[in-house]
């Protein structure tokens, strides 16, 4: 079980000095769990279609080169949305024909680079299409080119992650007056446009709403192909967005659940006429990451126990600023890395190190009473947590370690990203130029 591997990894992290007084935060990634998720994704779609499917991992979910390489070796490509993400994918060895570029703000230089490399591009708006017109006229390209559309089907429970609302910044809004006809015309005028893309959102969206968005783009592809009198749109990029269960170790819903629902509701998607691209991110990694932090002090305030740890807003930014949408499960271990058991659970706060009152990982959470030296584990943090450091108070980035728990009982770690040093913080903050503002 994943929880058994996690418990072994926590104890090993203490024993192998990955978590110490001097390095009081460490992030762990379960390599076997990540591989299992990648296998489950590929198997789910293989069960409903023989058509080619590119599963392009959303790099924003974990922009770490060894993670991208692990996923590539597990059969996945990369979906990128910036020059930095593209550079990370290339550094991980992901070939151009396994990369998709999405972004609402691509520069001319980004578009030229993508077309020169042969990377697939999903244009976001008519102005970007005009830029592509000029580039395609300038030189032929191997890049598959498409257009992102917003089906305007509504949002989920987290507004910031709902990308198919009436006023979303992404794609061409299909239900705006005259927009659908203009999209069809854009394809008829550009024989090199062969893809359609949509992504309705992620956490907070039910599967039924995701399927509705996919159905909308499938029906639009059928309309375009009928108007063109040929199979012009040959690939549908259906985005990602499978929500993650943050309440237990259970991985629900599953990729198989989603693929079966798509097959039931949009059967034409899988009849072999369309290649597919997916862009899953959070669902591949979230359940396989754990942030460990030492408890430095404990105290009470208003009669409530508070444990002050070294993990807070710098690694769990979304949870700290929006705890209702992004609650984290907390597990407790003793100073030796063993699960802390025995004694009644006590309602207490788990606080981070940053100098503002809201820096809390959990509030009034029933846990074994924490003591200095204990270890707090923030679970389900493999995506959008330890890879997205928020430099509040110039707190250092934690080390990230992948682990494999062998059948022999040994846990082996590999450094994904070493802990940041204080010297590196000074360098990033202009430490080489202390007098830069004193002249003139």
C-alpha cells in the first residue's frame, strides 16, 4: 500500500539525514506511485480506443526535470506553457513530437521556436492565428497546429481553476455571437489547422462537466470537417482536469472512470477517426508526494495548542491562502520517523514559519498532541506544492527526493532537487551588486 511505503520512507528520511535540525523540511516523491499512475492513465484510454493517444503531462504541475524524465520513460509527453517549461521538457529529453505548447500569451519568438522544432501548437485567439499565418507563409513546418476553444459550459467549485466559464481568458468563446461561424471559417481558410483543443478546468469540476466540454469540441470538429468536405481536423486535444481526492489515500475518480464515461457519452471520439491528446497534471502526481517538517516549538493560545513547524506558505501557498478549497491531510510521526500513536487526539493548529498570522497548514485539526522534534507530514502534495516555492521571508526551497521502497525493506532515495542554500538566496537577491542603486 502507498501508506506503508510512505511510512517506511519517512523513517528512512530521518535515518538517512534528509530531515535534520539544519534541514527541517524535506519533500518526498513515491516513484512507484508515479509510475503506477502513468500506467493507469495509458491503460484507461487503451481500453476504449485503438487510436493514437499522446498523454502530455502538464509541466506546470511539477516543473522538475527528473520528474519529467520519469514520466517520459513511463510513456508520457509534455504539455508546456512557457519558454521555461519548454526548456525543462527538452532538458528531460522529451522529443519535439511528444510536446504540446499551450499559453494565452505566446510571443512571436516562442511561436518561431516551436515551429522550428516541430512542436504542436494550440493557438489561443485570432491575433495569434494571424501570427501563425505569417510564420507558415515564411517557412513550412512539421508542427501540428490547432486552436483552443472555450465551450462556455460553466465552472466548478473553484473559480480560479474553471477555464470554461462565460468570461474565461482562455481560447475563443464559442457561444459569443458569431464566434462559432468564425471558428469554422478560420479552419476553411487554413488547411494547415488540423487540431482542436479544449480544457474546462481541473480541481473542483465533476466528471460530467469535463465530458460536456469534450463533447462540445467533438461536435465542433464534426461541423468543421463537414463544411470542409474532408477530414481536416484529425486530432482532438481534450485537456486534463481529473480531480483529486484530498480526503483519503483512495485515488478517486480514476482514469478508467473518466475514459468509460467519455466512451459512453461521446462514442465518436473513440471510433478511430481522431487522434487524441490529453494534458493531465495534478492527478498523476498529487497522491505520491509528501512534505515533511520538524516541529520546532509548541505552545497554546486561547487554550488551543499550536505546533510551529518549518513548512507553511512557502510550500503550501494555495492551502494557506485558500484553505477551504485546498485542505491538506496531516500525518504525525515521532522524532525517529515512526507513526505517532497512542493517547487521545487533540484539536490543535499546525503553523508554518512565515511572519504572518494566516500561515497555517491546519486549524483545529484532531491529531496526536505534537511535541518539539516530532515530524508533521503534509500528504497529497506531489503536484503544485513543493515544486512551486513561494519565497516569503526568503525561506529556502526544500530538497526534493524520489524514493523506492524495496522488497528487502530498504528505502533508496535519489535527489530530484537539492535543498537551496542561504548563499543561493543572497545570489538571487542581487547579492553580487550591493551598491547598484547608490550611483547617480
